[in-house]
C-alpha cells in the first residue's frame, strides 16, 4: 500500500452524500470556511424537529469527512514518521484546519443548543444532546492555539520515540525489534540487550522531560482557561466520563493494591524461583521461566494476518466476515520498520465507516495478542457502522477496550492455529499472567497522572518522587538496584502519558468487563459472543453503564467486584503453569 498517496481514494462514502460536493477539497481554507457558513445558514432555516434531524445529518457528514481526512494523514505519518511530506501534510491539518474548524464547530453547537427544537428531540438523541452540552462546557476559543501546540508536541514525542534505534552484534535494530532478545534464555544476553534499550531511552530523557514540561504547562492553562480547578477535572468532563469519578479510580487502585498486588508478587516469586535467581531483575520479566524458547508464532506479517483469520473462521461467522473486510480492502499495516511510530492502534475512516489497524509486528507472541486486540476494535467499528448518528458509531473508550480485550480472551482457546499443545498452554499462561500483572501497572500510570495534574508542585523532581512512590506501591518484587535512574524515568515509555492524558484507567475498567465475558464464555461461548456482538452494535448510543448492562457485565470499582474476577484469572494461571 502506498501510504503517501494514501490509497484510500477507492473508498466511497458509506451513504450517499447529502451536504458535501464530492469533488471539492474540504481542507482548502476557502472551501472549509464556506462549508461551515453554509451549515450555519441551514441551521437558521430549521423550523421543525424533522428539519433539525435532517440538519444533524448534514453536521455529521461534514465532521465525518474532516475526521476521515485527518485520520488518513495521521495513518500515513505514523506509518513513516521520517517522511517529511507526510509530516507536513498531517501538520497542515492540526495547524491550519483544526484552528479554522474548532471555533466554527463550537459556534454551530452553541446555536444548536439554543435552537427551540433541540430539547424536543426524542430520547434516541439523549446521549447526543448530553455530549453537545458537555463540549460547550469545556470549549474556549483561547485554547485552540494551545491545543495545536499540544498536538505538535505529541507528534514530536512520537517522532523521536519511533526513530530510536540501537546497534547490536553489528546490526541496527529498532527498540521494538531488540525487545525480542529479552525472551531468550541466556541471561547475560538479556541483560546486555535490556541495558542497550534502557540507555538509548535515557539518552533522550532531557528531550522527553522538556516536551512533557511544555505539555504540562499547556494542559494546565487549557483547564484554567476553561474554568476548571485543575486539568483532571477538565479532562474528565472533556472525555465525558459521566458514569464514574476520579474518586472511583482511586477506589479501584485501592482494590488492586488489596486484591492484585499479592497475586503479582506470587507470580514474580514463582518466576524468580523457576529461574533460580536470588533477585528478579527487569531483564528477567519476558523470558519463559520454565525454560522454553521464545514463542515465535509467525515469520511474516502476512502469515500473522492470514492465520489470525483462521481463528475467526472457527470462532464466529460474523467475526470472520468483519475480518475479511480488513484484508480485502488492505486496511492494515502490521510490520515494524525504521521510522514507523511505536505502538499499535485501530482508527476508523469515518465517512467510509471502515477500520484501519496499525501495529509493529516483529514475530513475537505479543504481536499475535496485539492483532487480536486491535481486531476487536475493528469489529466494534464495523458492528456499529449502521448507527444513525456519527457520535453513536463509536463508544465510550472504556467499552471500546472491552471489545478488544474480550477478543484476546475469546480467541485464547484457538491459538493452536499457531502453537503445539505445549506451546498453547504456555501462550495462555502468558496471557493470564499479563492480565494479572497489567492491573498494578495501570494503577501506577493512572495514579501518576491523578497526582501530577492536581499537585501544586509541577517540578520534575516532584513528578519523579510521585512515580517512584507509586512504583514502590505497585511495583512487585523486581530489584532495580543499580538501575534507579531507569526506573525513575520508566514512565517515558508510556506514550499515553504524553499523547492521551488520563487515557489508561479505561484499560482497567475494560479488563474487568473482559474477564467477566471470559467467565461467561467458558459456560456458553455462543451466547457470550451473541451478547458481545449485540453490545458492540449499540456503539455509543447508550451511556457507558447501560452498555455494560446490555452486555451483562458488572460496572463497579470495588474489591467485591474485582476479587472474583482476579481469583478466576489466578486459578487459570495456576492450572496453566503446573
């Protein structure tokens, strides 16, 4: 796929265009301004509820088209961050298009909210109406330029992270490619590679700290300008977290400390004993403690994609029909390469209503898990594509992650597509071990941001102290002696802290939902998948709590809810390691 040309031109709008002119460049400044003016005039001519519903369709169409263009350019840029033309095209969107769009869009929303027929919209518009009012509450025109600067800083972080490489045994590797060696049994080799990766990141620590200083300052200014006491309060409103509070997140952290951290220490002590170590070091965490060679489920990205497809064929015909769309329309970029942004994501081409999967496959078991995870997101996008409002074709982030994390668990029994019986057992042990160990890390990342954005002391030293204290609270038994500086800046590797502030608690909430789905699937897979697909089809048409209810999942942050889920996961891990 020629990502510079984007190769997306072949995808037509899911529904015939009613407002836009197909051949007109909507990103050209003159055209864009004219479209918003026309939309505003159309709203002035609304004289009934039916007129307003028709106008909302026009509003959705313009947003879909703009979001799709931005997504295309983002995909192209992340697929090759060292391509100056792609970077330039993406930066044009965030530095020119977005500053033009945001004040006009918010003026339109203000006009919409005061329209006499807005409150007369029927109950199917309830979530949409609540969203409109929330957007107006957080928006300030003075923040538009700050948000542009914020995005430019995030892009700078991504470019630097994606460009990190190191030489090992006479060959240049990306840090993602190097991480494969951490699964090898030779401990001296693991230590050497781990130190290379850690030192390469430390070389950039001052740059990352500078970027974050600027992000912190900008975000605090944005919150204050919008009338909030702190950025945490602002972002909870901006993310429209109507169903839980920061205090609920802290409550979940306490439940994790009580319920999961003891299991984390049990797992790490078992690992230490199996490896015959006096101290468990950070380079000992990826190797198989039972002496197995690294799981290498595939050689090429094409092989990975095709064989995951075989899993979905076995799992459910609807899932397989969704997955085929990705392959037939070439909506994936899976392999790792120099200059590619780190991590993995699924994004949606809004007007075509098609998902795209991005990741960095290097042949590891984690790559297999990532494709299953991102496929869950893609299925969510396709399941909800017929929702009548644009806002409803995506769900609250917490439920989006239920879609992806549940898919990893649903597929876990079908990994014999890649593995022998013995390897399958080990792969699933890794899965449940990863789930259990994730909760303390999630609590660390979320807790770090909770304190960071509510502390009056914004110094680098204070945030280092916050991080070190949380690592001590949730960090298990790993011995960092001699590597205290690496531990101090470990948060630099977590791109969410830089790019998507406060977006991490979602994973914890969703993992609880996914575990509940897995428990039900063990009893009746067919029924669990039916509920899964039904809940996904609702998109964002219901509030978060109601989406969990529609799926038959608990929505609670207490130890009472968390403990039975963790007990079931621990029991499964225990069976798989014996």
